[in-house]
C-alpha cells in the first residue's frame, strides 16, 4: 500500500521513470489496478509486454507513478485518482470515531475537513489521542489487518498502584472476549501510569484487560500508530502526515505486500 504526496523538490529528470522504493508515488501495477483496468498481476504482464508507458517511456516492473505523471495503457491515457489524504488528529474525550451524522459528536463533523475522509479504526469515546483519517480505503485495510502486527502505543492511568503481578499478567496475556490477548510490551511510568504497546485491536481491549485484573482506567491516551506519533499536537487539532512519515509508512506497508 503506497500513499502519494506532492513534493516541492525540483528535479531535472522529471520525465524519467522513477524505480526507487523510497521515493514518493505509487507502483504502476497498483495504479492500474486502482484505476479498475486489471489486477496487479495482469498489470505486471502488460508492463512486461510494453503496453504501459509513463510520461511516454515504457514502464518497467516496479516503476512508480507520481502525482504529475501521465500514464498510457495500450496507448490510451489513464487518469490519476483523487489525491490521497492522510491526517493525524488528537481526538478529545467525548468525540466518537464514526462518520454517522446521527451521532452529534462524530469525528468527521468535528474536524470539518474540506473533502470526504473517514477514520482508520476507532478510539473509544472516553479515550483520547492519536487517530488517523484518510480518503483511501486501501490504506485502512493495510493498517488495520491484525496479521501484520502493527504497533499501537498508549499511555494509561489506572485508579490504584500498579504492582509486578499486574505488569506480568498484562504483558503475558489476559483472558477477555473469549480469547487471550497477545503478549505485549508494558513499561511502568509511575505508580499509577504505564505505557503499553499492542499489536491487536480488540474492542476496548486495554480497559477490559485492566478490569479483569481489578483495575479501572481513569485516562487512556494513544500516542503512536506504527511510525506516526502524537507529539505535541494539541487536543482537538489535526495535521497532515509529513513527507518523511509518509515515506516510512509506505516502506512498512510495502513490506506487508512482499
């Protein structure tokens, strides 16, 4: 899964093909697949047969399409898809991670972004912190698919002092929702606060884990999703994911496809 993003960098080779795996853009086979012309596997065959050109030059396996690129398929132009959006939002307590207008506190109306976007996953109404929003359904699937084991990091405060047994059981797995949670990384911050890194996303997982062990969560803040961090983003505000974050996210998601 690759996200494209325009850059202000100038280049004297803008008409040449870019085969780098670290530069921005989208792989030609995915570009053609997203355009509804063929599957990725079929696209690779058409590329090998010389039926695909980027900026007038025959494409190669792994060639990348930039936002300004002109692609032809059997001599006919292929239009670029809508520019992809990916933003990081610091969700306040009380905002609901839904697009439904029936929910007065829905996240989409709160942000009021100028084009259609939707949240990647959920963050409970009574939790706060980082949530990503996009207009690209493919990236939603890539980030949320549990088998990829993508990190999500939280800072959690509970109602009583944390002990060694709590840390041991939380890190090794807790029985909730007819399953046992996967092993996870726990770091104690102070007597009532800990950091937890999860690779799964069960419903209200952290709260249920704590409740099983006799604790009640008083504050839960998500501070990281994969390589994207909350940083100093103020509650109730959003920012565009940076170019460097995009590059690293592309790299991590492309590893899933290999």
